[in-house]
């Protein structure tokens, strides 16, 4: 099942199921404010049985405005660094990540976060504030949406806690990241977490071999499979929940493959006017254009 969060004109946000033709949306019978507790109600109501019920309405996808699958996450987005071997090597060579000094893969998952206010939907602009950063990078990633919370989740049962998946662009201010020698600030600038355009239930995607691709202005920059992850999804959930209670609606971005702008020589940063398109097989295409802060 592919779902969208959308608005019609100036109405409140709603959740809908995307029809198989990819052009029609069927609003779902969900109560509550979607931008706050409503999406969590949907997660809780669905449970393992996916009890998501269509209303009798339908609307055309081109008549609505798509929002991020979870427009305002309840807390920071959990992110994973260095989860593809080739990306470990490119960042070690780039000089833009002071957390690595060698090309060896990490022994344990590297976890950081992005603030909820950085989230935007597909089609919304990534805003580059030149007074803060001019070295803006892209990172295509598969994201997990937690449906059933828990603490100290065993790896063997980790996948049972997933409600669904979506795509994320982990946009990064590399100069801020390098200057502060940590990741939160450079990852959390306003608009630096495009998400969507759709999210799918966990039974709709084979995460053992989901294809991730990223284009900048039509040029293919990243292409990989989740089969190439250093730490698989179950390991990530078990690691993050070790002593931390995961909650319904929590988001985990699982890391990016090689091909980011910092990995080129010289680096190839995003500039105003650039368009970044990310596609994950079975989910859809997340597309955003970079604009300058006025």
C-alpha cells in the first residue's frame, strides 16, 4: 500500500491511499490533526492488520499538494552515517568528515540526528542560506517509519516494529559539518530534510534489495541497493533501541551510498537552481529544487 499526506487548497492535511494507476488518491478515514497526532493515530490504528479504511471520496493527485509523510516528526530523526563501504571511502578521502581518518568501515553503526523542523515535502525548495553555508550536499536514503515502539528490541524481532518506509534526502552543509566537527548543525538547517513523496507499508517493499538512485540536474550521481548496507535494517533498529525507547512515528534514515558531492574532486556542491531527484524502487520519486534565501 502506498500512502500520501496531502492538502486540497487551504484545507487541513489528510492521509490518502495512492491508487495503482499512480494518479488517484483515496482519502482515508483517519481522525485527529495529521500534522500533529493524526499520523500517529493512523500508525496505531493500522497495527499489524493495516486497518486503514478508505472514505467514499477520491481526488486526482495533480489536484493536491503533497506534504512529507510525517510533516512534523514528534522528535529528531535518527540518522545513520557510513553505512555503505564506498561512501566510507569517499568521505575518508574528502577531508570533510573529521570523524573518520581511514577507509575502514565502522565497527558499530554511527548514529546522529536531524531536527524535526528540517522536514519538507517533495516539490518544496531546499533553501540555501549563503550566510550560513555554501557547501550544500545531497544524500539519498531509505527511511524506516516505526509503527510499534519498544526498548532493547532484539534483532530477531526488529522488523516487526516497522510500519513502513519512505525516501529522505539527508541534505548536509559540509562546511558547517567540518567547522564544528559534529553533524547536528550541518544536517539540521531549515528545509534540509526532504521526505516522501509517498510512504509504503512494510509488506510493500523488499528491503533486502531496494534500489536507491539520485540525479542532480538529470545526471546520475548515486545508485546502489540496500543489499550493500554495512549494517542491515534489523541491526539498526536493535542498536538504536538499546536503552532508548522507540516510539510510533519515529524515523530512521539508514545511510547514503557513494556519489555525494563531497566525494568528487573538486567537490560538486548544490547551488540555487539545481534539482535533486531521488528514487527508491517501490516508493516513488522525491524531487526538490535548491533556492537561495532571499
